[in-house]
C-alpha cells in the first residue's frame, strides 16, 4: 500500500456519467466498488465531492446572480451528492460518515476535524459536503484544505480526463500527457487542472496530487497502490 491516508476529490460532473444532469447510479456503484477495495486493503479514505452536476456557483454568477449567493447554492448541491454517495458506499458495504461544513445536523454530522480523523482510523470513509463553508472557494480548494487538515498523504483528483496535458486534448489530438510535473510548473504555466489556491495549498503543505480518469474501473485502487495512473503533481518532478 503506497498511501496510508488519501483524500479523493470527485467532481460533481463525474457523478453525472452520461446523464445531462444529476447522478448516474451506475457511476456511484462503480465508485463504491472501487472504494470498497481501497478501504479493505487498509487505506484510510476521505472524499470531497463537488456539486457541478446540480448547480455550479460560477455559472450562476456568470448569469448575473450574486457570486456569494450562487456559491452557497453550489455548496448545498455538494451536500446532496455527499449523501447520495454515502448511500451508494454503504450499499456496497463501506461504512461511511458525511460531515458538512455548513451545519445542518438533522441531515449530517457537522465538520469536526478530530471526529473525521477518528472515523478514518476506524476504517470508515468520510465524505465532506458543503465545500469549505465559504463562498469564493472551490471544492478543489476544499480538497486541498481537508487533505492538509487530516494529514492525508495524497490528493486524488478523479475526473473525466486521464491526466494533465500540455494542451486541451479534445481540441489538440497531439496533446501530450504529463506523467510528472511540479506545482511550480502548474502555477507558472497556468495549467487549469485545479485552481491556483488549491495548487498553492498542496504545494505549501507538500501534498502530491494525482490526476486520473474516474471512468476506468479500478483506477482509484491502482492510484492508492502507487501504480502509475494519470499525472502526478508534486514539489519534485
Ligand atoms: P463512534 O463515535 O465511533 O461510535 O462513531 P459513530 O459515527 O458510529 O457514532 P455516533 O454516535 O457519533 O453516530 C451514529 C450515527 O449518527 C452515524 O451515522 C453518524 O454519522 C450519525 N450522526 C452523528 N452525529 C450526527 C449529527 O450531528 N447529525 C446527524 N444527522 N447525524 C449524526
């Protein structure tokens, strides 16, 4: 096992699968099976989930909505995803706790760092919903923040693409995928893999990020085992 404790960032869009909106149960099941494998191998896993499949704060503000208000709606969307994911994980036999950054204790536990760590130590998956509870911060930044808070060894960013490319692979078929790159390269070349706040947090706390394709079943387990999947961003290339 390469990593003792990992933070997995799942984008809301990833949960959508082929659907135009919402959550594809088949994707949730596939993630749940992968996560079950990871946890049974002894890795402690926390998950930060996005909300873009339901509501995206930036899109709302682009349409004229007040940015902070739009971000709060986005945060609520992530709570729906967190609870849905918990349901899927528990149906796959993985004990899971949801903690929310915005207190709504009838729905889920509030975020309590030490309690989250205790859950992880007991082999439970902890899903963090509600972003970091503040507007103007992304769920990628939340992933970096929570990873630092729980002393995770790595951030896994599972997305729709299989890594970080030098150009947009959809537009440029000859785009080259990086296997390794540094935080400094990501920041100076403005590579849009995660926002700069998230990258800077991981850089300062020396937490590597592995970016890989969520839709290849088994990729989460492979990444946890330290196999080469996607692209790895760290302080040393
Ligand atoms: P231990 O302390 O290790 O026993 O952890 P536990 O999570 O099994 O026990 P606890 O009694 O804290 O929680 C039991 C269940 O209630 C779990 O599913 C928790 O997620 C849930 N729970 C705990 N606190 C809250 C809360 O404030 N709100 C909601 N909605 N659920 C909670």
